[in-house]
C-alpha cells in the first residue's frame, strides 16, 4: 500500500514539483517508518510500558482482531448486506471509545502508539536543519529507492533504480567490512563503495556542498555505513559529517528534549574470563582493554567508572537512577536476528543476587534514562532484525525507548584494542565542544593518520561506529574563555607598561 502511495506521489511531483507534494510524500514515508515502536511494544509484550495493565493490552488486541476479521468477511463476501456493516460500525465505536479511555488513563502509551501529527517542512527546517545541513530520507520498494532531499533552501524528490541485486551487493559490502581478510579485499571494497555512492547519494547531493549530512535509511540501507562510500576514490568521511535517524519525526522530538546542564559520564567496563561458564550459549571472551577505554574518558570529563565484577546489571539499574548525561558501556553484546527483543548487553559474567547478567531490549522498555548520549561500545549494537516498514529492530533502539537523546552504536563486531584508541579520540573531540558527528569523524580520520599498520587501517577496525539522534555537542565551546583571557592579558600588559618609568623622562 505504501509503495503504491509513494509511486502516485512521485508521479504527481514530477508534474507539479510543489513542496506540498513533497511534504505529502515525506509523511507517507514517515508513516511507513512509524511502526517501529508499535511493533516493538507488541512483539516484546511490553505490558508495563506506560503503566498499562495486561488486561488493557489484551482488550485492545482483541478488539483490533475482531475488526480485522469482520473487514475481511465483508471484503470477501459477494453480498455485503447491512448486517455486516452495522456490526462493524458498532464494533469500531466500541474500539474508539476504548481508545478514548486509554488516552485519559494512559496518556504516554496512547501518544507513543496512536498520536499521528503530520510532519511539516517548515518545522523540519527550523528544528533539524541549518545552512550547512542536508537531510536525505529514503524509502525502499521492490524495484526503486525513493529519496526525499531537504536543505534550508533546497528540496527534491527522487526515484532511484534499486534492485534485488543491489540489495545483495550491500550484504556483500557489509560482509567485507565486518570480516577483514588477510587475502585482501581492498579493491572490492573500493569498487562497492564507489558503486553505492553512485546509486544512493550522487543524485541527492548534486549541487549541494553542505558538510553535515543526516541519513534516514530504509531496508538494507541500515547495513550501509555512508561515510565508507567513496567519491572520486576517497571515503566520504573526508568531506562529510554524517548522522542518522530512525525517522524525521523522531529527530525533531530528540532535538526538542531538554539536556542536563552539567556533563557527567557513567562508564561500565565488566570483566570476563574463561574460567566461568554461566551459560553454554554465552561464552564471553576476555576483554583486555575495556577498562583502559573507560579510564581514558576521565581525562576529559567527570566520570564514574564501574569495572570488573562490580559492573553488574543490578549496579547499572541503580546508577542510572541518577542524572548522567553520558552513559558509556564497554562490554559484550549479542544481536538476536530471530527474536530481536532478546538481543542483549552483557554485564558481569556471573549472575548477581537478584537479576540475570544480561540486559535485554525488552528490559529497556521499563527503564528510564535521562541521557544526552549513550555509547554502546560493544558488538553489533546497531544491528538486529530488519523488518519491512519498520527498519532495524536493534539493541540500540531500546535505549531510545528508555529516553536517550542520541546513540553511538556499532554495525559489526568490533576490535577491543583499536576501539580504545578510537573512543579516546572521540571523547577528546567532544570535550572541545565539537558535535558528535564531527567528533566521531575526526576520531576516525586521526586513527587512520596515526596507524601505520595497513591491516589495522582496514575499515573493520574503525568504521563500525555510527552516531544517530541529536548530534549536537554535549560540551559547549569555550571560545569566550579564550577571548576573555586574551583581553585580560592585553589589559594587564598595558597596565604594566604604563607603570614603567620611561628610559628618557620628559623634561
């Protein structure tokens, strides 16, 4: 249905080219992406999210199922008499009355699941864009890729050919990135990087020089690290600061959320050894460098570190009740493609007294975080189950449900040692007042500049990290401090010179 609606909107836009049609197309695409949280609520059976009792959820599901059943009967029947229609009308009235009750008793749940406010281009430009930002929102169909391009003084709606072969090529590209080979894959990586820039970004960016790029991916594009695409032989990383979003509407909401005034970091680094086997399905390898990783953050920010056997899930739950505007988790993670609600982050290898040692996505539906940024320095935290019309149901999505304004996550299994270096450079950039996208971009470039070993320059070692959500700085630039110091220095120098006796006194 959504694909057909996009087709019709595009045909109309080709004839008219108005921003009204562009806005309509954007809202069609947004609606198709809006199922993510709804589906997560159903699949994860998040019965307590918004404090909704199970009997209320069951009643809601029952009414929807009965309506769907009657609608199918009416559609399939040759004689659609008034009996069916009256029954359906009465049932829908009961359903809408029930939703009104939910809206009053459980407003948070109702807003997340049913509120449908159209996205307006004017609000997007005011809340998400600036003069140096371009947003590209993609919608993937069976044979095409639709791209809506928005800048402060620019807009476009494009239809790009994209086939099953292209989707398979993305999976090949991802495989080459996530599993470095000593046999060498540089030429194939470079070729695929050039190919996907041509197919996905060349037309959307034509005539646009903005350095900040916001991507709303769809379908297999979730597997694509856009900064590793190549233009004229070079990584796009060298010319663009790239952030990501689940939808335009969610980006607007995240930007509007208030931030904590003081920067304080909570960093977890659990220890894992081969000595303890808690579960045969959870054989966690040693992490030799994650404690170094969290220790380095202290160089730049006030940081509370929780390490080794103290880094339990119970401790995490207790600590996050306080206000930390940055939460950094350097640990193991596992993506569950079949049952995404059971993707998890691991804490101490042994179970603590009252909880399991792993944090599932479904646990995050009942967790509240007041964090400007959550860094998931673990394997595949941005990868999970890819569902048509819903996007990627990943571990990182759970942290958005819990209240994070932005996320730093990974597309594949990361290297323990190189991650320490990359995160050190990243937090250094953040401490200087850089945006999250600029800090991550600079960290990757600095890693490449300072790493002499060609094997360690493979994108596997540094390219997995992405930033999504509100990418604004977490530390305000302190340019005024340097300006004030300069003025004070000049004033003091002038005062001292005025006090000195001249070498040749006036007569």
